[in-house]
C-alpha cells in the first residue's frame, strides 16, 4: 500500500473517530438535560450540620462551597464581607459539596448565621442537579428556593 493510500485510510479513521466522539457527546448532553431533578428545597435534615445555624425562621442564602476551590471560598468570604444577605433580611451560610468525608469547619473571618452544612448524601449535585461552585441558593423562611445567584454574577447586583 502506498503512502498516499495510508493517508486516506488514516484520514477516514480520524474522521470516523471524530464523528463517534461528537455523537457520544451529544448523547451525554441529551441524557443530562432530560434527566429529572428535584427543585431545590431547604430541609436541614438532608444535610449534616458542621456549624449550626444561630437563627431560625428567616430566609437564608446558602453558598455551595467545595473546600479545595479557592474561587468559591473567596465568593463566600466576599458575600460575608459585603453583608448582602443581612441587608436583604436573610442569614448567610454554606453547603459544603462534593466532599466524600466529613470536612473540617470552614475557616472564615465571620460567623455564618445560617450555619455550615455538609452535603453528605450528594443532594446538591444528584437530586438538585446543581454544579456551579460558589453559587448562592436563596431560600425563603419556609425553605422554598426563591432565586439562585450565580457565582459569575457580581455580588453588588444581588437583591
């Protein structure tokens, strides 16, 4: 077989592999977008308290934090420093996510009045379908999700 023939065979194999990978990605995306997820609802019993809430019966902002992610830790510290949850009449807290073993308490310069909770059973990712570290889930006093403040949204534009 000549070298020109090998190039044709390799090009066809590469094209076939690219089409196969593209189709697999499409199937994965479709399955991900069509799977059922529950609407987030705050129920403290679904999480393990690392630091208990110091207040009850108020709205709460809970930030999804992965302890090894400097971005989401900075996001939580920034929201705590700006006191936007307080200004909105809510308590600020954190949900520690994607951590298989019980984490140590988060080292923050302020107390989180809504507490720090460990998502030991994967509720945030598997049941709620969430993925963005640093996002703030805003729940009303009854535990119903009111709004999600994306990690990419500047804190000053929060309600």
